[in-house]
């Protein structure tokens, strides 16, 4: 008896550029997760307070390195797309107030979904 595997049954390893992009996305999202947004006036002006301390940078770099390790071990990169939610409040345009929910403690829910995904 001969068993033929389709292409979908063979595990797919992401390419190196894809893994590097995912690691950069994770590292930047980890850095932004530690930041704070402040409002300047009712019209929607915002000021970003970004952490530039050694522990904050080490955490962001560590998250990126962990992403590379997990991807090389065969983990799916699909849950990484959830961190795009963390970028929404940081867009350089006026965003609806509802998108600002993805700052502060709500970032922990996104990270939980990424790690559990």
C-alpha cells in the first residue's frame, strides 16, 4: 500500500524574511505595550510617552528573540497578527476613541491571545 501526502500535510516552515519581520513586529509591539498615551486637548491631540530604559528595551528585544526561537521550533506565526491591534492607537492620524482601548492594561489581553494562540 502506498501513502501519498498532499502538500498541506507537510509542515511548512516560514521563510527567514518572514520570521525576521514577525520578530520585529513583536519587538515593536512589546515596546509600545509599555508606553503611555496622554491627551493634550479635546480635539484629539495626543502625546506619546515611550520608555527608553534598559529594562524596557531588553524586554522588547527578548520578545523578538523569543519569536525567532518559537518560529524555528515550528510555532505558527498566525497569532502574531493579533499584535497589530496594539499599533492602532499609535497611528499618526486621528483615530476613533474606541481604538484607544488597546493601550494600558488591555495590552495584556492581546499578549495572552498571542501566547495562547
